[in-house]
């Protein structure tokens, strides 16, 4: 299963699902700078500009995806306040 194309990973800073883009040469593992845990605990500032993108690929339940999306949304709202 693959939901993100190579171009997405060419622009990405963080990812959980990186094996296919690494194998195709679209993404280098040295671009991985933090884990989801680092981001959720506030140990890593995940964006440096409006052009940056962050990718998280979950291989779990929909509830975990919802929790991650909720954290991301709350952080975005707080950032704009």
C-alpha cells in the first residue's frame, strides 16, 4: 500500500513511511529529523517555513490517525491565535 507519491517525499521533512521513496531515490533518509513522538511532545519544531510539509504515515487503527490529526489541528489553531 502506498498513499503518497515521490514528489511528496521530495518536499518532506519527516515521515514514517519512507522505504519506497528511499528505494526509488526520491527521498534520502538523512531528511528524517524527528519522530511523531518528538513532535507530539514538543521536542522538535516541525516546520521552518510555510513551504515545508510534514508527513506522518500510521499503520494502526483509525483512532490513532484521528488522535494525530487532532493534535496537528490543535497545534495549527494555537499557532494562529
